[in-house]
């Protein structure tokens, strides 16, 4: 993503700021930057070897992991605050990326075994 800045006037901070918005969609990012969604996809794939959708998903999971470490919100509250529409989808994607459920992750972080 850092190489994207070279190709167009965008930075990681810009994308990350947009991703903070609840219900942020790839089209929202493309509109904000002023490019077509297809062009945004091509740039991400060429420069970052990841689709914008995957980037957004990974960003949301990283944000959720940070909340699980530092806050006492429920898993459902964290899921919604990170842009997931239901906790089941959130738990599925979290487990796919982190290798354990959000609850297991929180327990390991808090016990110092992770």
C-alpha cells in the first residue's frame, strides 16, 4: 500500500481513516480518492498484492484485536464497532486471520500466554 502513494495521491493514513467509518465500503474509498472501483482494485493488486476488500478486512481485524487487548467491550460490540454486521461473520474472519476466536485471543493476551 505504501507504493500506492507513489502512483496516486493516497496514503495509508487516508485509507485507514476511511476504514474507521462504520460500514465503510470499497466504493466509499474509491469515491473518496476519486477513482473507479475497478481501477482501485487493479492498483491494490499490482502494488500491494491484495485486494481492497482484503485490505479492509485485515484492517478491521487488526483494529478488533487491539480493542480485544485494551477494552472490556463484548465481542459483539467490538464486531459492530469495527464494521462487521454480525458477530458470527466477525468471529469467522478473526479466526481465519488470527488462528483463534476473539474470546480465545483475549484470554491469551490477558493471561500473558500469547
